[in-house]
C-alpha cells in the first residue's frame, strides 16, 4: 500500500493544527458561521439534520487493517459507535461535536488519513475498482494511477475552486467496476497494439437532476500522458464551465452543450501546450509508485482446493456465501471476498466499531492486512486463501457480517436520506430495509440472481439510482414521502440511465412495487441464466408498467 | 399566516434547537415560541439572527407548525424527524432520551 511521504505528513499535521485554531476561534465567537463554514467544509465537516457529520477520505477505497481499526476507535471514542461507508468509498461519522473534530483529525493523521477534499468544488476522492490488483481479468493495477491522480489533485492550486465538484473514476479492465460512465472523467485501462497500458478517456458523465452518460473523447491515452491530459480537461472545464447556475455547473452540461467533438478539440488544443511539459510522467515514476503496490507474499498454491469443496458440501449457509460473495483472484489458490454491509433489514453501509475491528483482525489473520471499500457500500478482502475461506466465514458470522447477498437484490445501495441528510426530500434507508426484509429468504434471493437496487433520498442521486437496474428516487409531496421507480439502468461497461416507470408509489407500496417488478422479471426471463437487465433490455418497460399500474 | 416557530442547530454539537419565548433555546419543540402574526414572527427572527451573529446557533429558519392546545407540533416528515432523530436508529437523537 502507498504510504505518506514526508510532505504529506507535514502538511496534514499542519492542517490539523490550523483547523484546531479555527475551531477555537469559532467557539470563542471570533469567527462567524459565514466565515467558518468554508473552513470546516474544507476539512470534511458538514452540518446535517441532527448534528455535524465528518466525511473522511479513504483514497480509492483502500485501507490497511491499522487504519480500519483506527476508524473503529474514532467511532467509539468520539461518535456513537458506528460509521457509514458511502458510494464514494469514504466513511462518514454522524455525531461528532465541534470541539472533538480537531482531535479526530489528529487521530486520523496518525494513521495517514484526513478529511481534506471531501467537500467543496475541487477534485474529490477517485472512485476505484475495489478489486484492483487482484481481479483475474484486469489489464493493469488501477491503484497506481489512482495514487498518481491523488498526488496531482491534492491541493492542486488551479483546481481548488472549480465551477463545481469533480469526480474521476478508474477501472482496471473491460469490465467496469467503478461506474466510469457516471463520472466527470472516467478512465478505462486498456492495452495498445504493443501491449502498453493506457486509458480510454470518457468525460461528462454525471447523475443528479440531469443524468448524462460520459462520452469517449480519446480512445487511447498512453499512461505517461495521464496527468497532462487530465489537466487539459480540467483547464477547459475551469475556464468554460458555468458558475452562474449551480444546476448547470457540472462538466456534463458543458460537454453536452459544447458537443463531444468540439469539447475534445478544445482539450486536445490545450493539451498540445502542456503534453510534454512537467506533467509528463518521467521514466521510472510509474515504477516508483508501482513499488508501493507490489504484490504481497503470495504462497504458491494449487488453484483447486478440495478442502473447500468438502466444506461447501457440508454447510449450506457457507456454500451460499461462497456462491455470492467470493470471486476469482488472479493468483491460483486465492479468492476475493466481499463482506456485505447489507444485513437483511439492516442499514446499508453502516458498520459498528466492533465490526470494523473484527474485519481488521480477520484481514490480518487471513489476508495481508488490507481492506477495500466498494462503491456498493460493502467491504472487500482482496487476498484470501481458498483454504481459509471457511475459517474467515466463521469469523464473519460471529461479527454479524456473513450475509450472503453480494450483487443480489438485497445488496441495496442507499444514501442516508432524510434520516440524516440536510438535502434529502425523503427517507431512503427504511425503504431499503423494507425491500431487504421482503427478499430475505436466501433461496428466493439466489433464484432471482444478480440485480442492482439503488435508493436515493433526493435528486442529487448519491445512491446512483439512475444507473440501477431498479432505481428508486424519494420525493416529497406536501410533506409526505413518495418513491419514483426507474428500470433498466446499468452501472457497468454497458452503462444506461433507467426509464421512469410511471407515477410514484407511497411509502407503504414501494416494497410491493419492487416485488412486482421482480415477479414480472421471473415470469418473463428466458431461464435462470438471463439476468434482470438482459430481460429488461429484451422486453422493455411495458410489461413492468402494465403490471405495476394494473389495479389503477 | 400559519403558526410558525424558529429552529436552528447548536454550535457546539449541531443538535436541533428551538427558539423559546424568553429568547433562549430549547431542545424540545414543545418549548418553542409560536408566532401567529407577521409582527410576532419578525420579532422572533430578529432574536434568532442576533443569536446567529453572536455565534451560539447556526442557520436559523422559520417553519410552519401545527398547534395542539397552544403547544407546537411538527408538520412534514423533515421537521418530525428533526424533533426525534433518525427513524432507523431510535436509540439515537432526542427520541432515545424521551422513550
């Protein structure tokens, strides 16, 4: 894993001291809220519905066991014993007091973490493929490029006050595991004809009130030009993006209104000035960063693991969990494990301090002390020996973390919604809980197969409802919560924005509506191998719509 | 004019608070001063703005309330939740102490 250099350490420590003084001045009445608000936001401190909320950056979703243990400590010492993992692969604490925040930031700095650039109109944490470095199908380890982007974008003076926030995503293979098409910039690693790594560059994706999929402006960008090309895109955006209307300020609007070809031309024109300048990655730099992500000390194992087959045959619950939560690893004899933070009927993405510590311990015992946060609000252990899966699973069962539902209908993404968020119009979590309880029968859930269900509590779409197979958007109608359903969205390499099915459902009918959608799919699919999205693409919206509104 | 009260968040912990008739702040909406006329509302808003300038409260705003025997009750999901805490964690927020 990457470690801070001396510059990072010194800077973060200075920032903590600076913020400590700013908090003291605010409490003493020397700063007004108008003066203090931009300062607290620059340090990740928001004001939510019931209390402050601190958003901590987890660079490209990668954590060491030491860091996760520290997050657990912070949850217990300063908060209410839990944290919430987000679709941005960050963690949020919902109850910090103002005076404690400098101490929290100091405790974070002690494990090379911070909350900088988790707010504001700057370049935010890079969304990453959670299986980077271990996925059997990856072209190259995307963490290396995420780290190069982190170093470049952190405190970038030119891009600290962009027209609006800016999010970059990197995926390591043809399979998109970072929702690249819904980001301001999406980078898809690929190889050129000579086998050299580079990127397909997409730009102008986004969700919110105007969902737009990113368009490709460059089919192949050699890796050495990564930063100069990103800088060229950001410069065009910084100069031409709208600052007069917050709803039209994201790069997606600029790209749409400028047109892909013209936008690409502007980028190439800017890039021509800087491509061979100081941002060109020098020989050796990629290798230097690569060294931080050197593979751990894998053992030479057979890929076949007879012991695992016996354990699966002897335990149905374990077998089901392996079936849904364990994926192929690039090394023989190893596996990639998703730890679901979606217990049936639970709160998506929440983990208690004890659970964070348990995962950290299991990562040390059975992995190489590394944990990933996925954009689906789960955790992932990247390097588990197949022979250790059963023991790991038993440890997860003990911690209440062995739900066998990764990628299934109850693996629901939900934003905090009106239960916590100041921007929300409706609650999202109770809807997720109701749907999760409805489909809690493991056999039924397995029979339904892989499907994405995402629930946002407002049009800002933090839960990515636009790109869910079944998307749910909470809206407020005269103080009452209603839920609009979209179908057919997709967040993978065949990204799509869902179609609105019809009038919204009230709180009491939304779980029924989702069940109806699933029933139509089950009735219409061509065998169990046809996933929901394929059936939807084949039969379209109409059969679902007819069934959903048949009684009205 | 609908019955109106003033709410804000407390500087120290961000908790929800309500402006009371004596110019103080309470964690309970039941204690809130209720304005029934524009003049009364303006008076309350002036007090709230002074408190915000003094730095003890954040982001005060007026909101419509129902009244039951003169005591204010929240209208709409957002204000109901603000009086209680998250509906999905009844062990947290004001509701925890009141249950």
